[in-house]
C-alpha cells in the first residue's frame, strides 16, 4: 500500500489517476508488484517536477509510467532469468466442462487474464504500443514519443502486435482444437514420443515451472520436449481445467492434496507456452476443486 496522501492539489490529482496508471502498468508488465513499483516511481518523479510546466497531467503521467514500464520490459530481455520471478499472473481456475468458455460469464475475468499470456510473447515496443493504444486509447503520437519513434512507427508496432494477439484468440470451436493439441502433448509425454512432442511444440515454446525455490524457465522445443516427463502423469491422472481461460490440467497426490497445475497457450496448432505450478504453498492458495 502506498503512503501517498492527497494532502495537496498535486497529490490529489495524482491519486485521481492512480487506478488508471496501475491498470496500464499491469497490462504492460503482467505483474501487480512491478505495476505498483512503476506507479510509485511515477509519483516520485512527479513530486520532483515543477508541475507548472505540465500542461496535461494525465498525459504526462501516462508517458512516465510507459517509459518506466518499457525499461522494465527491456531489462527482462537482457536478464531473462529475472523475468519470471513472482511474475506469473493470478491463476483463475474453472472446471473445463463447458462447451464454450466464452459463453460463461463467470470466466470473463480469466479470459482477460489469458491475454497476459499472449502479451508476454510480444516484444517490448510491440507490447507497449498495443496496450497503450488498443487498450487505453493513447494517441500514436504520444506512444511514439514514449518509444522514441515516429507516430507512424508506433502505429506499425501496434498493428503487428494486434495481428499476433488476434492470431492467438480463442478459436470459434470453443477451444476444442486447443484441447486436442494439449491432449496430444500429454499423450506424447506419457509415451515418450519425442517426435510427436516436437510436432505439437512451437520452436520457441517457453516452459515456466513455479517451484518452492523459485521459477525454472526452459526455452525451445527440443529442451522442453526433453523434460516433458514433468507432464506425463497429468495425461492419465489429471483433471481437465481452464486455467486463466486456457486449457489446463490439475493433478493430485494419492492423499488428495494437489500435486500440480498446468496451463497451456496454443496458437496455430502448436503449444507456445506451458506454465506448471508445483509449489505446495501456491497450490494451497488456489481455488482448486476436489479430486475427481
């Protein structure tokens, strides 16, 4: 919780923008903690600024938060091992027994969270341009200023990101194709069919395993396929779930305590991302169903 108090006009004006700024930063960064840090840093910069030089406070703050967020995204690229520490979005769980998840109003929030998985596949500039313009209506000239590019270049980045996001949208068949790809992966993992694993994995697939000691990240189809036995038990003992609106599986130990939660992102018939949570403390905090 921030210690900022609206005790003067500048602080009051900032507080009126806080929720919007936090939403912008969270969509760009995919981390509540990082978003809070970005917003607090924006407040610190504002408190040192001569506000008489600011014509549009909302625009100024959006620019500052955008630049801070862009720096964070770029630092994650240069230090990928730091990109996944406590950065998994909250996992929204639901039984995968509906014909079309998007028809269930209770899943609206999880489908929104699923967008974070898609956004994570974008480059920093693409992600910032798409989030600021398409989700928050920031004009391209302002987006370009944040990126250090022209408005036309910013528009091109957002357009490219939009195509990627639309390409990863839930298919019209209600996710049946996605489920089939996930099942093919799990079956191949159980059988040790390395060639089939490579067929269903995107060449740049990312596997993130959330363990008690931290995140373990594996990149690339060959590397992920080699370690796919992590998911083998889920093929026979797991229960299909929707995890953040995406196809997933939950497994349990013999005593009924949860063993793992797996979530898969699928695009163009291949798995682009796998998230596995095996940290007992985090599993205990999830709203998991009873074992089937």
